[in-house]
C-alpha cells in the first residue's frame, strides 16, 4: 500500500503560510546579520526565537507541501504540529509585546531596524490572529448554536 501520493493543488492556506514564513524569515535574517543589537531589552532573543522557529516551520512546510500522506496517525501528528505552531506564535507575540512595550525599551534609538521589525511582527501576527479568532467564533456559532436557541433574540413580527 502506498502511504504517500502527490497533491493535486495547493490550498490558499498553503500559499499564506509560505508567504508569511518567507517574509518574516527573510526579515529576521537581514536584521540578524546586518544590524547591531545594543538595546536594554532582549529583542535580540525575540528575533532569534522567531528566526529559528520559522526556519523549522519552513522545513516542515517543504516536507508536507508536495506529498499528501494517507496514514491517519501521520496526518493527526501534522495537525498537532499546526496547533503547536499557532501556540508558538501566540507566545512569541506575548513575549515580543512585553519586551517592546517595556518602559526601558531604548531600541528605537539604538537598534531601530530591530525595533520596527518587532513592532511589525506584533501587529501583523496579532491582526492575523484576530481574523482567525473571528472565523473560529463564526464557525462555532454556526455549528453548535441552533436557530431555536436564538428565538428569544429575534424580532417579533406580531403587531
């Protein structure tokens, strides 16, 4: 039995993952190699976490992008890795925000490229996470809330 077959086409989510990972991986690499980091807060560690996390995720994307795996256990494992990746970004946004919005953040003058990159990452990832959360809530209410349960909230047409 063949466990792997080729995918017929890429989904929009695949393209979004590739674009997001490529943009932030290249930005993180440029900041890491070409700009000094002499700040009082630890945005350099944030950049390291982002760079190596996206490097691992890009490797994962390359492994799973072209083939489609038939094994249910392997597919469950890959879905679990997707959730872990989302949790990684949630934690990274929280850590980056605590460092960026810290009172003693002097990276705006000492390392402006790193400061801007951190700010951009926080806002883009936070905005994307907000859209995902709204989509999840809409899906949840469509799936689990029946129209009869919302009858008390509908307008009455009796006059």
